[in-house]
C-alpha cells in the first residue's frame, strides 16, 4: 500500500484566517467604493443638483439625524420581509417535497410553476393589500411570500430530483423506505440547491415588503417612509431610508449565507485543498 | 449449495424494444468468484442488477439464498459496489461505511466498532473523519467496498468496480479484493470488461455475447489459490487469458457475420 494522499479537512478557525489573508484581496474593491463615493460627492451630485441626487455627506447626516425613526421603520419592514420569507419558502419547500415524492403530480404541475416564476408577481401587490388590509403587515408578508415561493420551489425540486441513479439503486439494495431515501439522500443532496433558492428569496422578500409599502401601509413601515420623504422633496431622508433598506437586505442575505455554510459544511466547495 | 440460481432469464427494454438478455441459465455456488465478461451491450450489468432485484426480468426466475431475488433484497442478503463509488459527500468516510448499519438499526457503539474493523480491512484506518472528495479514486472505491461488506452479506455484487481506475491501482485493488474475498468467505459476482482481471480474480469466467445478451461460454479458471503477483506470470494464466479472449472473439465473430448478413454480403 502506497502512502495515501488526501486533502486535509479544514481546521477550526480556518475561516477567520482565510478572511484575514484575503483583506489584501479586498483592497481594489474598497478603492473602487471610495472612488465611487468621492465621484458621487464632488462630481455627479453637483452636476445633478442636490435635490435630485443628494451628496453622500447629506445622506449620512439625514441617516444620523433620523436614526431612531429609520431603525424602527427598517425593523418593521424587515419583520414583514422575514415573515413572508418564512411562509413563502416554507410553502415552497413543502411543495417541492410533495412534487418530488409524487413525480407524476410534479410533471402535471411544474410547467405552471415555471411559467408562474416568470410572471412579474410584484404586480399583485395592490391585490394583496386589498385582500389582507393596507395597514396590516400581513398584506406585505403575503406579497413577500408569493415572491419567495417559486424560486424556492423550483430550486429545491431540482435538487431533490437530480440525485444520481446509482445513489437510488444503492438505497434500493438496502430495501430503504421512501422516507429513508428522502432523509438520507434526496434532502442532503438538495441542500445546496435549496440555499441558492433561499438566497434569491431573501432579496425578493425585501423587495416585496418595500414595494408593498409603496401601495400604502403603516406609517411605521420603511417603504412608506421612503415614499413620504420623496413626496416631501426630502431626498436625503429618502436616500437614507434606502440605505437602511439595503443594509437590512444585505444582513438578511448574509445570514442565510452563513446558515448555508453551516448546513453544507461538508460541501467540497467550502474547503481549500492543502496539497 | 447454490447462492444464486438464474433460470431462463430474459430482459427486453421498452415496448417490443431491444432484447438485452435471452435464455440466461447460471448457477453460482457458495464461495465462488464469478466474473461476467463480454462486449459492451451484452447485458452483463443488467444481469447483475436482475440478481440484485434492482431491475425486474421480463421472463425467467431468480433464486438467491433459496428465496426470490425480491425477498433476498428485502432481507439485505447482498452488498453491491458500482463502478462509481456512490459515496455521499455530506457523510464522512466512517459514516458512509456505517450507512447500511444505521438503516439496519445498529446502535452507535456497535456501528463504531464494526466501522473500525472494516477500515482496517480495506486499509483506510485513520481516515474516519475525511470526506469522500478528499480521497483518491482507489481509496473511494475501498470505502464503497467496506460499506458493501459492513453488514457481512454472504453475496457481493460488483459492477465494474475498478473500471475507472488506472492500471496500477486496479491491479493493487484486485489483490486486495482477493484478500478480502478469502478473509470473508463471501460469494462474488463481478462484472468486468477486462480479460486479465476476470482471469486473475475468478473461479469461473462467464463469457457473454451481445444482441441479444446470452451466455456464450463458461471458462473454469483453475489457477491455484491464493493468487499472488506471480500468478500473472504463470503459463496457465496466459493459457486462460487466451481461452477467454478466444471465447470473446467467437462472440464477436457472430456479430460480424450477423452484420454481413444484414448488409446482404452473405
């Protein structure tokens, strides 16, 4: 037997060290960011006029002066988005499991799910407001949920059904039950696909909640804050609210990204070969 | 006692489509190492899957361990190894090997003990916590063999397990497989398209012809046991390699004649 060659598993703390090592790699991106902000501050903003395109410094001031209102509004809308995300993604996963288990049903339903995925579902926002009440956060959750449902369904189903035939033959050779096949093969191998869907869904959930607010909502909601500031020509405040919305959206995306790392720590793409 | 009895088995794919197997009769005794060898499309993998009840035959009967192939599968009477190791990336090496044991309801301590024995058997001790993609192809296939042996099935079905490995690794794996076969005393049905492998490993080589898949000849491999690296240098080994090659050539000759007839040249 020759000396076995193998790739080391990632040692603990490697993630942090990896990030540290890559700070240098981020430098170009940081420079581009700084240059972009500078160009905005001293070139584009003066050209466009401070109403249409407030300077970053003005947006920063507005953000600081209204931090309590904006934080409350951001949190309010974020909760709408998360609620919709949970409902929509949960339903998407459940539907994917059902359609993967009963493939014939899947064959009958999937063409419509894929077609629905291409529909600009955000157009239904006013209808959801009418159904669930304009001021009720449930209407925004409904919009976010509908937006999340299809990408999660389509991705999860693809993951559940793209298992290699030999994997299933192996389970069959063990006289495995259908539950075993799902628990031990289909679901683990679908996780990377599922998280791709979930990450798309975080973005869609924020869009759904904010756009839902645009069609009317509680004065506490971030989308309503953006709407009101813009109609009052308080552009710096409007932009500050957009910054808050982006921050919440980004945090949401990153949180799901971290969950993905934890749930699929085994995945080859997460390890760096040490040979 | 025969472990596997194949009686008049045929298999047709699709509606009135290709005949993959026709009139297959084969009996495999306990402790035998039987290779199925033949040109691609001769249905050797299909025959293996029919024995394992992974594919239903269109006709005929299969008896495994004195019961129907279906019942034998439900009783987990055989372990199977594919050309692809089919390891689950989300499980460590130890957990991949323990998979069938988990499904049989073994407790954690019993599983751990058995996994250690198997890791030792396939010479992978120390790789418990590695993930499959961290191993070389040969090591992955050893994990797959350990998994198939984990619950000590009396019958081992192998579908070109070393087909994707390089020649050096393949020869080493052949030696290891023979050692494991002798240590465990199991019966092996082994699909291959390598003449050298079939002769070196088997007690009998079943030569199959294609279109439709049929058993053309069975060559008894009377090389002494245990086989060693020197076995490959014995005159008898070369005679048997020649015998199997000629048997295969005869099946090929049939094919050529058929094609000539179809082409109107004969």
